[in-house]
C-alpha cells in the first residue's frame, strides 16, 4: 500500500534563489525547521552536482536519528528528492522519500510542493496507515509554515522559536 501526502505553499521568494538556498543549506535544516533538533552533513554520502551535500543526518522529535540521502537533484527543474531512514520509523513503513519542487508562481513568487511517499506493508501497516498519514500531513504543514518565515524573512517561525526557548 502506498502512503502519499502532498502539500503546497506559496512563498514570496524568487524560485531560483529559493531552490539554491534550500539545496546549498540542505544540511542546515535544523536551524529553521520545527521538530528537527539537529542536522549535519552525512559523511556516508559524497556531494552531488554543484557541491551540494549528498545526504544529511538529523534528529527529529518522535522519529529519533534520521539518515537522509539526496537521490535526485535537478537545478533546471528546481526539484530535489531525498530518502529517509530512521530508527523510530516503524518496520512496516518502507521506501520513505520526500520530493521538493519549487515552481514560479508569478513574478518573484514561488510555489513549493512537498510530496512525501512511502510503502506501508502488512496488516499492521494497513491499520496504522491513517495515523501515519495524519502524522506526516501535520509534519509537512509545520515545515511549510517554517519555510515561509525562513524564505520570506530570513527568520525562524514562532513554532521554531518556542521550540528553541524550551530547549534551554
């Protein structure tokens, strides 16, 4: 069974500049995304074209340590895709990946599309699929809110600020 969640966010930022920012700062996602408490380059993966990191390691609330590998990088189409493996993602969830596409939405506006997919297997997967879908849906909504603040204002969102304050 396939799990498929797609979200779109309009952002007041030039799509070429936004794509460049998201890919060159791929390993720095924890500086602006809520729920990601740590991120760094993953030494298992060498850089892809343009010196972009081929992977990152993250610590994500509720999922633990995550190993993410950039498996597709298309600067012309302003699209990148990464796979994610985590110690706390249930065994019935396989082939988790997230594809980001940044398109022009008129003038210097961007439309960011996040498309998360995974295979959900077995009887437990069938039972848990709706819950997993809600969890991923909520996660992508938060990423979108965080991304708007980051891309439009160069700041962190209110949710990320609250998260950082409570960590002190």
